[in-house]
């Protein structure tokens, strides 16, 4: 049990590094250039007048 207590500062540092890596991964996933058309189409949803207008937007998915 004492060895775990001695290693606690290391675990705390690794925890911070782990969350930083996860945060950078999420930023990369959301902000990558290949997803721009998809997010632009999603941002347009509240401004559309017609319900079937989604098919004309690049990157928009078909309705299920």
C-alpha cells in the first residue's frame, strides 16, 4: 500500500497528461477540415424554410 501512496504524484501528473491528450483528440476530431461541409450543413438547419431542403446541402446526411 505504501508504494501506491509513493506513486501518487506520478499518477496525478499522468492523469493531467491523459486528459490533455483526450482534449486535443476531441479538438482534432471536431475541427478537422474534412468535416467543415458537414458542420456547415448542420449549422444551417434552423435557417431552412422547407423540411426537405437538407438534400441540397453538401455534407448533409440523408434522413433515416
